[in-house]
C-alpha cells in the first residue's frame, strides 16, 4: 500500500535542477517542521531540471506521526502533466451517483503526480488536480532516451519496494508449477509468495495509471505483458487479436463432475447443490453464523466494532483459503498435488489464528453472549485440528 499524503500537504517545493537528484520540502497541516526530501533519480521530462512549487488550498490535518521527517530513497514517477478524469461534482455527490448506478460529470485534466520510494515509509504518492502549481524554466533538459531510462529505474524501484515487502521475485525453474517434478510445500509457498508480489505490483501499477486515457497500454507495458500490448495495438488498428479462427481448446470439454466414490469424504454438496470439501463447508458455515448473529443484533455497518468485523472477515477468509486448498479433491482425489495442499492449508491456518485472536478481543466487550463466543472458539479450534490432520496426511504422500 502507498502513503497517500496529498490531503495533509499544505505546500511544497521540489528541486530537480541537479541531474540524478531530487531534493525538497513539504509542509504538512498540523506539523510545524517540514518534511525533507533527498531522493536519487530524476522526475519525468516535464519537471526534469525545474524548480516546482505547489500549494494545497484546502489541507487537512491527519495521522502522520510515523511519517519520517527525512524522506530519502528513490524517485518514482514525478510529473505535472499526467491526464486523469476529474469529477465536476463534490465527492458526496459523486458517491451518491455511483451508488445509484448513474454516471458523474467529469473532465480530463492535468494532475500533479509525485511518487517516491522512501527507505523509511515505502511508497509515497501525492496526487492532486486543483492545487496552485508553478514550474520554473528547466536548467537542463532531459532527452527522450533519458526519460525512458528514468522510467526503467522507476520500474526497478517499484520492484525493489515490492521485493522488500514480499521477498525476492524470480523465475527460477524450481518454482515453475508446470515442471515435471512435483513441487514440495516449500516450493509452492515460494511460488505463491511470488504470485502475491506480481499481484501487488499489478494493483500498484493499475492504481498508478488510474484515469489515464491509455491506462491499459501503460499497465501492459509496465507489467511486461507484450502479448496484451500487441492485442491492444491490433484492436486500435481495427484488427482482432488473437485471430477469430483460433479454436478454443476447452469449447467441447465436458463439465466437471465430482468423483462419486469419494462423496462424504472429499466432498459433500452445499445447500445450493455445489460440491465442497466438508471442511470448507464447515468453516463457511461458522463464518456465516457469526455474520448472521452480529447482523441480527445490529452490530455491523461502518460504525461497528473493528474487532467484531475482523473476527468475521478472518473466519470468512479462512473458509476461502480452505476452498482453494481442498475443493479440487472433489474431482481429483488422491491425484491432487500434496505440496500445493499443504502450502495452501498453511495460509488458511494464518487466517484461522487471526479469527481466534479476534474472538478473544471481542469477548471482554460484551457485544455477544458468552456462550456464542465459546461456541465459535470451540468450532474454530476443531477446524484447526482437522487442518493439521489433513496437512499430516498430505505430507505423508510427499514422503516427509
């Protein structure tokens, strides 16, 4: 996640007149001393070599106590000419129209976008459309090649930020789920972690170009999805990508049916008739029982207790992770990948433990009857025991 501090910024100065270095100061509402910037890199071409000053006409004080007074690190994308859709109505009116499924009026405008990767706080973003902005004449000019090089450095900085948060991402052969040799639980954990990093990078890049007219192409290029970039180019030229005559290899595939020999062991049908692993259904039912009990007592909504919300959310997520780990057993039985199952069950355990911790935090608040919370705790512990038993069974198939 990024620190989005634009609401708290009262004014600022960004100086990029020395190539390869950006310095500056930010004054935040409610904070006497300015934030100092000392960053490696350059802005994009419209700001490179310039002195940028800006002022927020409506700053708001916020909780930024842990935001470091010295922001050292690497420059991300810094520009005053990014295009974005700017609403022509208030935030409240826009929210109302969105709730009603109605479009809101907007116009395309340049916005100030300042991004950097801080050694203290990670990714930081300032994004604003209605500030008073002044840009001096450049003392040096960035060439198109230099701008491309800076964009490459920005992507590397984004990758370094994600790597610090989630661990290194690589494409080593032993992390290829298509490899002939089955992966063990640790290789699957590594693969899942790398998948999380790629997903987080996609989310960050999508957020970065939100509202840009060429968002799809920019995201595809930054993610390295050349095939999508080619498809979008073909679409712009009036072509089709891939060709229409390319057959769908799954068009005539029969629908999946669960193995009748494992019914009651590896799968049962939920109230809607869908096959589910029994433990998935048990966890889902427990989470739904929590939700309906709290909803009936009027404890949910935006003003609801945070620990109560966490208890339900963590229990629901544990059920989702169990579905990811176990529902393939409905169709594949013992042919399912045991390393994958163990790695995914570990993830389910993480959320289950968080749900149990939330139950303990809710208990002294007297929001729910003691017997209900005791029943939730007992059921969550029982699910945990069954998860550990399944992990042991799967590890046995891996000859641990």
